């Protein structure tokens, strides 16, 4: 926490409690510039909203989502074995380039938009015939 404050990521340092209301959860996460996520849903929402994050994986499913779905590398995870300098390095990397974690996500969105456009074109052609 002290290192986050040194990096001026303390303008709004808040612990967000789990909410069973997804809209409330999204709204709270949307106010954040950076997320330190311990739970899977916080990780998923932070990633989909493109909020820079570090994952403290309490369960293998957090690692699985981060690596298999989000295509995040080990720099996005905090592990018990991490030394303080490693943790600081991971924070520094995110602060220096907050969007690096979302390059795969942006590519996926572009590809999905292209596929949707092709499908709509095909539908329009079928309707004209």
C-alpha cells in the first residue's frame, strides 16, 4: 500500500466489498484507476472494463482466467513467493503503461466487430434476395 501511495495511486484507495448487485459492482470498479484483485469476479470485471490490475490469486481459477482467457503474463499476478522488489517492478510496469494488459482484449474486440460486420452483411444480402 505504501508503494502505491509513493506512485501516487492513492488518490482513491478503497477496499471494494463484494456486491451481489452486478451493476453496483461495475459502478464501483469503474471509479478505479487501478485494481488489486483477490476474487475472480473482481478480476473479470476489472479486465473487461480495462482497469489496470494485479491479481492476488486465492484459487487456481483466478490464474486460469488471467492466463487462458485474458492472456496476461506473470507480471499481472502477485504470488506469495514474490519479493518486494518484484512486486514494485510489477506495479511500475502497470503504472508506466496501464494499457499493456489489454492489447489482447483490444485485438479480440476488433476481430469480433469485424465478424459481426460480416454477419450483418450476409444477413442483409439474404434479405435482398
